[in-house]
């Protein structure tokens, strides 16, 4: 079926389900009580059935998210079905991961040494840099298919079927959210963000990237992040077990909200921060996130620029506090301008390698060149956006980011980076 026909088809499906609901047949329920039982069935008979969730905190995160989705997210009928299925899938994965760890005790012994985290504001080229670093055969990043189907550990083999299933799922998502790839490429073998890992314990920015759930967002912001990062480390151990040792390269803009917790779990972590004009960033983020929410919500416009600007500015303030305390020594932190990455990606990566004290092997350079040839900048189309279209006030953004801008002015005023 031509891609252009999927949007009216989904609209028709949503309309039909709304009609059925009006006749007295319930919509997909989001109450959390029945999901653990569904997840145990989905996990399969080979997974022991615990009397409760693997960690009590899972129940709270699941409840907080689903309650907020029910009351705040304005979900379409298809969005409700997708949200319930997603929660069930994540919990089933969590049960399988716990069973794998019991079955293969060596997973717990896997060392995760000096991982590199790409951080900064969203929409700053972190996905491109992550893809380039992951292309180096000596580096390791969580692939999308691994995060979506993590069990059993990839080192045991038998991954072709999982890759095929994930590609199918992504094709369906592409139909549900046409044009999303223009703003953010999503492929089974591309590296995935850390927020997808943390989603397995229902403590992740991912849930309010996809849904309007301010109650859940506020709960998560007030919660210590150590548990989420402890699980993150366990997840990397799971992926690493049975494979050759390689250097982990990871990315997630929301890491800037929890750098203290991150470095408690990974005390030898190193960082690469990409810088871009905050006005441009906020407009791009609004466009990207509304496209994503439109796949699930009747009202993606609930994403308002004021709270978005405030939240990310607070994250940058936290990052600046962290760096001013010299919590991570300067040699373990590399700064990069978005303009550098956009103008000459390979030269930018060479500078990152130099900053981290790495040398680039010829095979790594060849792999990165092949990655760039396969993943051109506008492979899926040009992402067009403007501050005015999404109600972003440039002066208000500059005022709120007044502390950040002079600190990193050299990285924000280079050609292509905005000013």
C-alpha cells in the first residue's frame, strides 16, 4: 500500500474505535493492575513467574506513567492500544532480563569501563556523532534492535529473527508517524539512546517525549536517578556478555539532568558535549516532539514552548553546576560545536578522538566514511522548522540561557551554529 494512504487509514481506524466506544464498548484500558499478568504471559513459559514485579519501584513507575497517560495525554484509540502494548512489552522484557541474569551468572561479572556519554541539549547532532562513533569496529553502542528485543543476550547468537521483527515494528511505526524519520532516523541497526534502556524500569524521559504526561514528568524529576543508572549498567552488561570487549559509546541528552547519579554508577565516565544555538534547538525540538506525539495523541499541540524551554534550561544549569565543580576532570570532557560536526563530520570525530586520547585506526575511518555515505544528512527529507511556527520566543530563550551562552560562546558562534 502506498505510504500516503496510511495516514487516512489510521484516521479512519481511530474514528471507528471512537464510534464503538460511544456505543458502550470500552476503549483499551490503561489501568496498571492487569499489565503484570499480561507481561508474564508474554515473557513465555520458560521465564519463572515471580509473585510480584522484579523490583517494587517498577510498580510505582508503571502506575505513575499509565495514570498520567490516562488523564493527561489525550490519546487516540490507536494511541491507547499502542501505549498499553508498549508497557506490557517493556515489562515482559524486564522479566526476561532478570531470568537471563539468573541463568547466566557471568553477566553480573562483565566490566563496564570508562564509557563515553554524548550529552548536551537535544537536536544538536548527538545522533549523528553517536552513529559515527558506533561505526568504529572498536566501539560498542546499543543497537535499536538490541534495545527493542534484548533477550537472550546477543552474544548467544540467533539475532537474525529479532532484527527482522524489529524492522517490521519500525515499518509500522513509520506508517503511524509518517515523516518522523525526517527529524530523527530510526533503523534497526542504528545505535539507540539510553532513554530507551531506562524505559524498562519506567524511569525515563522517553515517556514524556512520546506523551503529554506532566504528572509523570514531575514525579521523575523529583526522584533520585541512581536506580535507573544501576539498571542501565546491568543492561550494558547483558548486551556485552559473550561478545568481545569493546569501548562503550552512549548518548542521551537527558543525561544532563542526572550527572551526579550517572557518575556515581560510572565514576570513570567520559563525556562529549555538543553545542548549538538554543533558539534553533528549541524550535527543532518542538517540531520533532510534536511529530512524535502526533502518532499517539489527539492533541500534540499540548507540547507548549514555555515548559520546554524552562526544562532544558534547568538541565543546562545543572550541567554547568556540575562542570563548575570540576566533578569530572577536564581531560575527560570534550566540547564540540554543532557547526563543526555539520560542516565536516570526519574532522569533528577526529577532534573528539584526540580529546579522548584515542587514535583512529584506518578501519575505523573507512567504516565512518561508509556510514556517512549510507546515512546522508537528508536521507529521509529536509527537516523544516522555525521558532515562529511553534511559538518559540527567541528573546525569551536567550534570556533563559543567558548563563550558558557566554560560557560556550566560541562553540555557539562558529559558522552554522547560530548566534
